[in-house]
C-alpha cells in the first residue's frame, strides 16, 4: 500500500491479509523539482504492455496530433508508463 488509508481499507476487506505501507519513492527534500513548466504538453499515462494503450497512442499520434500541431506547433506529446520493448518512432 502507498498510504495508511489504503492499508486500513484492505485490512477491513480482508482481515487476514498482511499489509505494509511503502510510500512513493521520491524524497522531495533531497531531489529538487525540475522547472519544466515552459510550453504546453499533452500527457498520456499508461503501460505499453497493454495493446489498447499502444493502439490509442498510434491513433493519437497519426490522426489527432497533426491537427493539434496545426493549431499549436509547439505542443509536445509525452507518454509516461512502462515500456515493454516498444518505442514509437515517427
């Protein structure tokens, strides 16, 4: 679990389970945020081991993104998620 609230909910639904809270792993006190707020971005979040996500990215990049670029050529598309040996190259 990533929070005590999550752990308590699992414990309530499955009292015999053994749970442990492990917080998300970035210490914001020692790793400063990157000032990356310049420009506009479109973010896709999803694992690329799941075919519908890959299919959706192909469709977006080939059909939608060119239309977006007509309106704003500085727009950046970012895909965030686990990659399983697959990279889209335009």
